[in-house]
């Protein structure tokens, strides 16, 4: 049995490259679902100290939040499942949060609300 052709490429990727790939994947999936793809952003934020989980925060236009969450949270749950599979391949742990900005006029003082809860996706 021989290995998959892409396996060596993944193993040579740095941690930052793996994180960038996970961010890009979640961004592309979200952009395919929403009416305002230009407003989709996904970025990694620091998790709790000592925690090996990387939190990805996804921001979308306010009227697109429901499209990303889906009925009974099914869409975001599916995205988290995909992210868990990616994390398993990277030997990393990712968490996906959908964040809505409460006050769009003043980004500096904007309150943020996490939408759809936060499920930790565990690799391994």
C-alpha cells in the first residue's frame, strides 16, 4: 500500500501554513453560503493559556448569520465536523465560533456576541 500523493505536502507544512489552510477552507465554505461573500472573514484568535485548541472566529454580515448557522445549527455543526477532520490531519485541535458584531458603526468599541455556541472539535 502506498501513501496518498498529498500526504508528504501536508507533513511539510508549518503550523502557520496549516492554520492558514484551515482559515481559508472555512472562509470559502462560508462565502459559498452567504449573500454577502465579501463580508466573510475568518481569523485565528488566541485560546486559553495552556490550551492546545486554536479558535477560529468567523464574521459574516448580520443578515447572513442565519445562513451560516443553518436550521437547528446543522450548517455550522457540519463546518465544525469538517474542521475537526482537517485538524486531525494536521494533528491540531480547532474550534469554530461565529461572531456577530453588535455595533458596526464603531468597530473599536464594538461588543461581540458568539452565535450558535462553541463546540470544540477534537482531533484524535
